C-alpha cells in the first residue's frame, strides 16, 4: 500500500505540472515549491525551539489561528513555522505577523519529509483538521516528535474506516493526540483502536468569537444600513446568485425596510459586472460607495476580500454561499453575532451546520425556491428571536477548544 501511496503522490505532482500550463492556482503551487529547501535553509534559522503548525488552506489556517496566538503567548521563546499545502492559504497569509516563517509544505515523499524535518527540527507539530501526509507523520513519529491533530472531524465513509483502509488508519496512529469536534468522531476512532482522542470542539469558534468582540466598525456599511434590516449574503457563487438576485426584488416589495449586501466569493471585474447586470434593484459597489448617496441603493456589492467577518455584525439575517456547489463556506462568522443562517444542501460535512438545523438556528435549503419560504418564516418575530438565541447560545457553549489544546501541550514539557 505504501508503494501505491507513493505512486499516487507522484501522479498528483505530474497532474499539477500539466494543469499548471493553464491553471493559475496549479502554477502557484509549483512556483512556491521551486528551490524550497534552498529558501528554507537560507531564510529559516532554528536558533530557538520551533513549533510547526500545518494548515491545508485558508479555512484551516483560521481554525489554527487562535492556537497560534495562544502558543505565541505561552511559549514566547519559541519560533513559529507555518506551512500551507494550497496557494489559497499561502498567498493570503504568507506575511502573517505571528509566524516567524511561512512557506509551502514540500510534496510528501520520504526524502522531502526527512530533509524538511532535519532542517526545521521542530519540538512540537500541529496539523489542523485535515492533511494526513504519510511520510511526514511517519518521520515525526520515528523521531519521537510530539504531533497533534486539532479540530478534526471523522465520518464512517472516510478511507481510514474502509475494509481496505488499514494503511491509512496507521497514519492516524502517528499522532500523539487527536482533538476532535464531536462525540461521533471520538467513538469512531475508539472503535478502530485509536484511543488517544479528546473532544474539544472547533478552535475556529474561538477565532470568530474573538473577532466578534473587537470594536471594529465599517462606517460605509453603517451609513448604508441606516435604520434598515440587512440580509447579508456571504461567499456567494453563481449558483447562489441565480436565485438570490431575483429574490431580492420580491423580498424588498414584501419588506420595504429590508436592504441587501452581497459579498461574492469571486470578485473579478467580469463577475461583479454580471451581478450588476442581473440585479433588479438600485445598487452600488463598496469600492464606489464612499462617493455615492447611500440612501438610494438597496443592494451593496462587496468587491473586496477580508471584511466579511466584520460585515456580519451589521446584519439581521445571513445567507452563506457554496452549498449548491462543493460545500458551504464559513457559517460561524455569521451566527456568532446571532444571525440565523440559511445555506444550501452541501452542508452535511459541517457539524455546526447540522447542529444549528437541529436546534432551529440554521436552515438548510434542498431546493433553491425554498430560500424565500425560510426568509418569510424568519420574518415572524417569534421565529426570528428563537433562531437568534439558538445561535448565541450555541456560540457560547462551543467556545474554549484552544484552551483545552494548550492545556494538553503544557503536559508535553516542550
């Protein structure tokens, strides 16, 4: 099986090389790894103990971020190394101020893993949620370097738990401890003889709660909102916009005090223009709003990246995109403010989405035409207040994962 794994990694790298001829993300993946060992040896000097945190992409980084901040405070005499697998994480966070060095993780081969670990000499390694690279984890275990997996979630359908998954279950055995989000994950691992497991929840909940406590204001948004209620549609894709944009007009007719913000996942000029062409209501782009009379538009289009988590503090309702494509985006950033959240059908892999549906704070669409039905339901005060309280209570009950992980790290005497 190890041979098949190595062949699979080789084919993956070959595939990236081919796709890079026309795909920017693939070309960044390759460019970021070019001469990477020379760069690391030149720029990263492990003159202090090193804590290495690995995140697949931007979402996993946000889960690991509160942990990085806590480690920086708890172990100020250590260096923080942050690695990414995906360009979508590295390109945005390559200058993250709390990391002493940020780089791509070299491809998972035996020689790369040995060389990388020999250079950085980590005292502690933390993998966030996903990423189970055999050679890295096996090398770390052989060298007795404590390695943790945080904010993990497991499902019976994953390859670890298949009849042919013994090799991959063995990878899980490389972790000194695994911190999972829910009881189902704990029981599944225990059933497969993996006992070094604790339930802590999701460290990202700590991150979004921290953000919600900051006194960060957006004057343009406040002016646009005025005395209106805001429906904020975050991280939308064309599949979401297909039904959202025409729905805005009908909802505005039913609820005159309602305004809309749409923050598309893709903000290139072509996509923003398409949204503008399809919008049936007066609208403005955020980039032009400073010079506009914000009493006139009913829709504000966010044409930048980085402000969505703060936007939600001005909202009353939220729709989170992605669920009619691959998977929903981050709903925690919205419900931490008590916003009832509506999202598409691709949400079953996300514990918080399933939990909120069961509790009455989240609403999962199966069909696009259900969106307006759910909105009308939430516009009834008793339903809205119940959903809002569910979201606030859920946030409060699911904070604290970071503190529990730090408590365990203290026992390792790194």
